C-alpha cells in the first residue's frame, strides 16, 4: 500500500493536470485558435503568455508549495502521535490523548487505539498482581510441607525436599517473569553488566557442579550492557546453567560466556538441542522427559519468556557448539 503522502501529492498533481487541460481548452476556444480567422501567432503568443501561462505558473507553484506544506504538517503530526503511542506501549500505560487536537477524520481511529491501550494496560496490571498473589499463596504451603518432611526418613525427606526446592524456584521464576513484563525494565537505572552477572552465577552454582563431577567456568568476549530486570535475567541464565550441569556427562565442562554484544551463552559437553527440539521445549506446557520433575522443559519455557519480555530470544548454539544462548536486542545495550 502506498503512503498517504504519495496519495495526497498524486491527487494534487492529477488535480493540477486536469485544471491545466481545462484551461488549455478554454484558451483555444477563447482565442478561436482553430478557426481560419485566428489571430496572428505573435499576438496569440503574447496574449497567452501574459494572461494564461504566467498566472498558471504562479498558481501551480503556490498550489504545489501549499500541498507539500500541508502534507508535511499532517505527516509530522501523525509521526508524533505514533511516538506517543509507542512510548505508552513501552511503559505499559494507556494512551489517553485530547481528541480535540486531532482532525475529525482521525478521531475514530485515535479513540479506538486509546481504548485498546487502556484494556491492555489493565490486563497487564491484573496479570502482574495475580502472579504476585499466586506466588505468595503458594510459598506458604510449600514452607509448611517442607517442615512436615522432618517426620519422614532422611532418604525420603531429601528426595521430597529437592522436588519442593525445584517447585519453589519455579514459582520464583514465574514471579520474576511477571515483574519483567512491567515497564520498569525499560528504565536507564536497570543496566546490567553481563560479565558480572555470569561470574556471580558461576560462583553460586560451582559447588553443585563440582559435586556432580562437572567443571564450571565463565568467559567474557566483548560483552555489552543489557537493559532489564537483573533478577529475571539471572534466573533465566541460572536455569540454563542448571540444565547444562544435568545434561553434561561426568568430567565434562560447562562454560558461561558473556558476549559478544548483549548475549549470554551457556556451552556444555552434552548432546545439545537442535532448533526444532528447542522450539518444542519452549512451547507452553511441554516438558523434557529427561528432566527431573520436568524442570528442564518448563524451565526453558520460562527462560524464553523472560528473554522475550526483554525483547530477546532463547536460541540454540548449534551448529557451532552445544549449548543455549540468550540474545538481547542491540538497541537495549550501551
């Protein structure tokens, strides 16, 4: 579909062309140029130049200038309106403009957009509130259940504690996912250093990796800052590292790489995931059969949604390497 500017200018040009044709016909009839008694060429040219061509040129210049200015003004106003709507969408706020500032023809469209943003803003607030309430309500029975496990034998109790811990971590991820959907991730105060982030996660998970007989390390390759909620991105990276520890055979290595650019990769010696398998695990409600308690499948889905909330994506590192990476948009980095 052609732009509005093109349509308006084309309409003005066609109108001018039709007007010029009508004027030319009028001149021919007025000066009786087609008859045998037509005035001499010298007289006709002087009359047409003075009374037709010069006024026509002045008219067309003024007409074209006015058309361009009007189109440019309308285009500027529409561009500013689009920026306001985009800003409201980025901050998950409703767009509620003064309709009196818009032409009558645009008011139904602006009113519809305003209504849509209001409904979306209300939905986002309700979703965040529900996630926070659900996480709070689920934490309490989990804590009570963990206390009840003291009545079981140590072997059985430890197994159940591991499942409860996984469920509690998953609830925390859901809460972080809800928070990462909020407008606060777009603020300049939420700049994240991926190098520092991966170092802290490696230090945190190194004991469990050593206990499992795996080697865990980190690297930095021209990393760029990421804008977002650090807790949420850290939870996503932590999930990838935990999955890599489970997937890597004893004696294998896991390397967490910050960079290049706004990217964090988790490379391992496991079998890896091809793009088709990863997309399957990222789907809603799908679990990995090899993951204890389904942690890998649902964990990857949550990690992908956290990345998506920050404008990024969870991808496989294949065919270059085995592992997964979180890629964030370059315009969010500094």
